[in-house]
């Protein structure tokens, strides 16, 4: 799949402000950016009961055709991605690296082909690995783009907790 530049809709550009780029590289259905976006961010480790509760929500989001926006990097976020895609839901995956060498897994290829998925990044092509700084920037972008944020679990003292605290989201 070939990536292409995409310019965010005016409403999203206003939401992210001047601190982030207005142009991104993307693969998939850019029309999803015009929908209300539900941001999902969670710490890498979380209790099992939180995972189960969040997967129940993911089923509801998929049924409601809610567009779920996330980096889908933490184990909880990855489980949500699989659950939503399995249920033919819609997602926007934000990468913390360049998109040039992105290789979608089978479930993602089907969702991309069906127009139910968008993969987007603000990282230049030479960024090939996710770093802590790139992950933080990705999470900032998810927070900026989402009209609503769900944070099922945030570990105390984690970089995510600090980010949310700095944004006044906790």
C-alpha cells in the first residue's frame, strides 16, 4: 500500500494548534478524519479487569460505528484494535514512526481495503523506530485530534500520566 499526504480538516487543525504539523502521511480512508473521533490511550501494563471492561466498550464502539483513534501500541490498545476490526468497526491508527515501511497485518489490510481504517503519522519517513519521544508526540497527537478521550488505565508516575496531567486531562 502506498502512502499519500493528507491535510487535516479545519476543525482538527484548529484543535491541534500551531505546535503540530498540519500535513501528515496516511494510508487508508481519510474521510474518517471528518467523523467524531474517540481517542484511546492506556499505559503498557494494566489489570486484567480493566482490559475486560475496555473490550466490552470496544464491542459497543464497533457496533455504534464510532471511529476509535489510538496509537494501538500498548497491549490493551492492541486488543481493542483487534476487537474493533474483528467486528467491522472503524479505526484510525496513529504511528510513532514514518509510514514508508509500514506493513499492515491481515486484519488491517482487510479493514484498509474496506475503507474502515486509516493509518496516519506526523513523523518523517526517516523515523523507522518508535522512540519514547516519538511515542509521547504520538499520544499528544491522539489527545489533540480526539473529541473525546478514554483512558482505561494510566500507571502512576508514567510518562502518560505526566502528559495527561500537563494537558489537564486527569
